C-alpha cells in the first residue's frame, strides 16, 4: 500500500468522510479518486456521494464526498 493510501485510510478511520479539497489541503493527495480506487481494490468499502459545497467565491458547487463503511 502506498504512503498516500495509508494516510488516506488513517484519515477515513478517524473522520469517516473526505472530499477532494480536504484531501489536497490536509493530506497532500491531489488525485483522491485514484487513491480511493486503490483502496477499493484492496477490499475497503468506500462509497461516494455528490454533495453541495460553497467554493471560495460563495458559489454552490457539487463535489464528491467519500465515506468509509464497515469492513
């Protein structure tokens, strides 16, 4: 397992969810969807939901939010 996947998995075990901006800002992971795919291939039950968030200009946008389920 790559160092990025290990960081991401630790984050999900504590916080349960993550979105791309949190991934980039807090974990230094730019390609979150790729790391999620790697974890899924290893058997981790991670789901995705599209959620609304405000961007830095106050506009409402939709982003992927990933959630770790029970293994």
